[in-house]
């Protein structure tokens, strides 16, 4: 069993490509936004910390040494810890790039005469005067903080240091339920809009398929509407031009055959009149029989070429009653429902079934007609008890004027148009006829007619 990974329809494949591209673009946009948001929040936090540090430095420079710790203690917040010490929390020269460099530059605009050190890297170990890790006691009440944080050290005028730690991991994540719900809703809305747009764009292809199928059954079918985008209008126009040419070709062929038939009837009539004057009764009978056969062949050929039944309007036909009635008239056994209504062309359907039953009766001796209803239409199976047909001849017998029976007698060989007319009528209804030899002997002919769409 083959697993299909891609949808089978153009609509499904186009929609899959659009949705995949949409999801990919949306994912890239969200990841980019999240990264830019994180950088923007970090920059904003660094700028606010720099502004606050500058204010604190200016305040401490004018505050007595014994009051500095109390002043800094009042400024502590969970996201901002400030302490006063003889040692800096940033032991080296700080960092010269990224957020730390930006904060150092901003501080430099306000504190140009102070030594400034900024880093986002934690020191390997806290200085002894900072107290134990994670506690708030120590020199100046400044607890040591581990983890991602902005660390700032500014040398005051008396040589001591203002140390500030502002954690960087306290920002609220963007992946909140409200944001995710909005993101999912937007994705679903855009996907539905894309499916609707793709469906409208693919609709003309279904129209073309239906028009082509309709043309195969009826050359007089109405033209395809020439509307939509430029390419669709051009394709519809080309299809309508082709349909017009096919219709004119069929009409010209029919008119030509009608003219030939009319021209042949005149000499045949003269020959029939002359044959009446033949004194030999046996010769006269043979000549009249030949003339009658020629007239019959001409009439059958013209009927086949003209195919008037194919121009009928479809209407509800009880196929079960039709098959049962014809089977009784021809002495063929019937097996099937008492009623089975199908939209069809009555004359074409009657000629079709009659030809098949007549062939089975002539060449099979006895036959059985079985009618069954299927999900997509109906199937008529005709089994005869004749010699069957070589498998190599299954398709050839449907060609006009082909007679496998060697006799030229009309009662047995016919004109060779019966199966040709039958298949033409079947295909005009959108169905077909197939042949096969039965294992127990005889030929099986199966006619399948679909129910019209819509």
C-alpha cells in the first residue's frame, strides 16, 4: 500500500505550499521579533540603570560617609541592588562591546570625570567584604548576586566604589497564553483566507474538466464562460473555438453523408424499377433483395453518422422497465429490479439496449440480462451461450462495418453497425461497453452508465 504524502488535488497542493510558506514566514518573524524584543528590553533596562546610577553617584558625592549606607539601603529594589565598598564589583576594566559598552558610554556622558566599569559577566568569586553569597549583609548591605546581571562599578571622588547589580533575567517572557492565542488565531484566519483564495483560483480548472467531459458526450454543449483572469479567459476562448470547430466538422460530415444518401437513393430507385421488368422471377428476387440491403445499409449509415438520438434532452427513464420490456420481446431472460430510474436520452438508450440484446440473441442462441444499481450509476450485464469472440477482436468489433460473422446475410451478419451505434450511445451518456469471454462459455457484454453529476 502506497502512502500518499502530498494531496492529490491542485487545490490541496497549492494550499499546502501556501500554508507551509506562511508558517515558515510567521515562525521567522516571531523568532526575529522575540530576539529584537529581548535586545530592546535589555537596552532599555541598561539605559534606565545608567540614568539611576548617575543620579546615585551625584547623590553620594554630596552625602556624608556615615550616611551613605542608609541612603543606598533605601534605594534597593528587587531588580536593582546598590552598595558602597572599597572594592569594585567589576574587578577588570569592564567590557568594550554589547550592552555593557552601551551602558558605559551612556554613563560617560553624565559622569565624565569618574572611572566607570561595566560588565555582564559574573566575577569568579565575590570580594571578602561583600559577605557570603546570596546574603544581604556585608559591606554596605550589598548582597552578592550570581547569574545574568548588569554589574556597574563607579569610583567616587574619595576613592571608594559605588557598586550596582541589576539582574537581566527578570524580564517577563512574551510567550504568554494571550499572545499564543492571538498568534494561533491569526494563523488560522490567514490559512482559511488562503484556502478560500486558492479554491477560487482553482475553480476554473474544474470548469474546464466538466466542459471537456460534456463536450465528449455532446458537441452542442454550451460554451465555457470567458471570464476571470487573463490566462483563464484566453484558455476559455481557445476551448470555445475548438468546440466550435468540432461542431462544424460533425455538422459538415453529417450534411455530406445526407447528400450522398440522397444522391444514392435516386439510382437505387431507378434500379428497383428496372428490376421489376426482369422476367426471370429468381433473378428479379435476388436483385430486389440486394437493392433492399443497399437501402438498409445506407439508412443505417446515415443514422449512425447523424446520431439524432445524441441530440435528445435527458429526462428520467425507468431503465429497468425498458430492459425488461425489450428482453421479453426478444426472448431474453431478465434478472433485476422492477424499477430503476436514471436520467438519460430515451431513444438513444432504447437503441443501445436493443442492439446489445439483439446481438446476444442472434449469436448466442439464448441470453440473460442482469441489471444492477451501483453507487455511481447502473450496470447491465448480458451473458449469452454462444461461441464467444477471440480476445484480440474485442475492440475491433466496435469499429463500423466490422462483421466477424462470415455470412453476408443481413439476418446474421447485419450491417456491422450494431455495436458501433451501441458504444457511441453509451459514451454519449458518459459510460462504456466492455466485452469478455465467460469461463463456462459464451460472451459477457457489460454496459456501465454513470449518473450525471449535479
